[in-house]
C-alpha cells in the first residue's frame, strides 16, 4: 500500500490567499486578480478576511482605481498585502511633469 502524502500544515489562524475568481467578482480584471492572488500567496502574510469592512472598503477603492474609466497615467501594482499599495504616476504630456515617473507607497492601518 502507498501512503498518501499530506500538505504541510499551515500555521494556526493562517488563511490562503483570496481566489482570483473571488477578486474578479469584486470588479478586478482576470489578469490583475490572478497577479494579486499570487502575490498575496507568495508574501507569506495572513490573507485578509474579504468580508471585513476594512478589506471591503480597500478592495472597493482599489477596484475604482483599476476600473474602466481609470486614468491612464496612474498604474496600481497588484498588492501582496492589502494594507500596502504601490501606485505609479506618470507626468501628463504637455505639463512640466511630462516624462517624470513617481512611485507612491500607501500603508493602511487596520
């Protein structure tokens, strides 16, 4: 008989990263949802409870930044941790900021 291999135990209270389809249901593109889910899984940090008011508010704001009417000069990287966002802004053509790139990091307390 062959013994079944078991997956390594996760630490108590640890949760898997949100599934990409649950993030897509919140308004994220398939590509962004997949990248965010993968980055959260690789981070080793505890995944957020997507039903908490804190997470729902941040996910709603993040979805708005990534929405169909998003500003093409603003790029939001898929977060590895919902409380830490990195936003890249490109200077508008014809402005004194044209060609400049700015990288902003936002940290949100729970």
